[in-house]
C-alpha cells in the first residue's frame, strides 16, 4: 500500500463529515511520511471546516497506472501545521506531484494517523 503513496502521482479521494453528517469527498494530493499521511488545503475550505468539527477521515487511492490496484485508509487528523512549517510540507507534496514548489504560498497541512488500511489488487487488465 505504501508504494501507492510514494511511487506514483496518484490522486487520493478524501472523505470528511459535513455538519449534517453526510460525507464530503474530494480529490487531493497526499504523501506518506513516517507512517502518517499529509495533505494540505486552505484554512477556509470545506475540508478544513469539516475537520475542525470532526477529525475522522477516509481516504481512497487508485493507482493511475493500474486502476485495479487501490488502497482504502480510515483514520483521523492528529496534527495541523501552519506557516513556514506547513509550506515545507506543502512543497514536498507539490514536488512529488508536479516536480516544483507549490505556487500558492499559503495553506494548512493536516497529518492523518491511519487506523485501518486495506489494499486490493484485482487480477484484471486495463
């Protein structure tokens, strides 16, 4: 499963909980470091507002090279970074996806501690 986060530029779908209890899912960039998953967003985004009320998340990742390889992770946000510390992580994530620092110089980084993880690779060809 870790390879899906580290090898390819695979988009991750993040699900958070809306105020009415409904799920909110959106594609994000994410990286795995030290057993935790990091992503970033603006502090005023729907994701950030949802996480301020409920830190539980679900992540779904599909391998861009083989859509029959995927991972699902459930966990919770355990740390949030702002300012320069956040920009360092944001730039690492951006380097992974587009090979250069992130052009917008603000954002909050959320660190997720996985609680359950499941990896699937089906025997099909794309």
